[in-house]
C-alpha cells in the first residue's frame, strides 16, 4: 500500500505535547504540525485529548480550524487551584475502540508518557503502530516507552519545521 493510500490516525496527549514543547522554549505551529502529520505519516485523522477549560475556547477553535479533532476531558481543580484533566484513559479507550473497529491502518501516538507502554505493546502485537512522537527529548522520554522497542521520533528534532516563525519587525524608514 502506498503512503498516500494509508489511513493512519494520530492520537495526541495534549497536555504532554504542550509541556514537552514548552520545556524546550519554543512554540508549536499547530497548522504546520497537522500538515506534517498528514504528509510525513499519512495521518488522515488527528485527535487531541485535552482538558476542557472555558477560558481556552479560542485555542480549541483554532485547533479545530487546523484540522484536529478535539476530545475533551472534564477538569477538576486541586487544592491550589491547578487544573487536572488526565486524558490518558480516554486516549487509550479511543485507540482500542478504533483498533477493534478497524478504522485505521497504523496509529501515531504523540506522548512521552510511560503510562502508554501497555497500549504501545497492544498496538505492536496487532501491527497497528506506526510511530511514537515524543514531545520530550530522548533523555526525558519514558524508559517504559523505550523498552517497548517501538520506533520513537523526537519532535524537538523537527523544530525547524514545526516551530512558530517569529516575524521580523518592519525596518524603520530612515529620513
């Protein structure tokens, strides 16, 4: 099957993606990221699993405009007022459901979280894993994911393609 004919799905742990990229000090260009997933990995669908916080509604709209399907998790707040919306179980359930319903050829998992190691093993056993895309570097990506012997690529290695390009300020006219 040619690359263009593949029907691959990307499953993105939104919080893990955000924390990983922010930790390197650059900003992800979401439109480019979606196009890159489609062109490089034949991702026909790309799900982002993310906590639902009303003040980020403009971000959610933007992500949808970029071509992502958002799967929201209700958040709760800890004693310090920090939002918690752990989406791991929702992501796993969606991948397993889509696997059993044969919705995709291969999956792309975007996370560095070792909690997904058993999911990776499940996908590998069924020949349904294309790659893990780690938002963290090799040192910070979970050893549990590395032990699965699944292919892992690091998004920081794609900074030239995926980062928001800062526009240069217009030159001032000289008198």
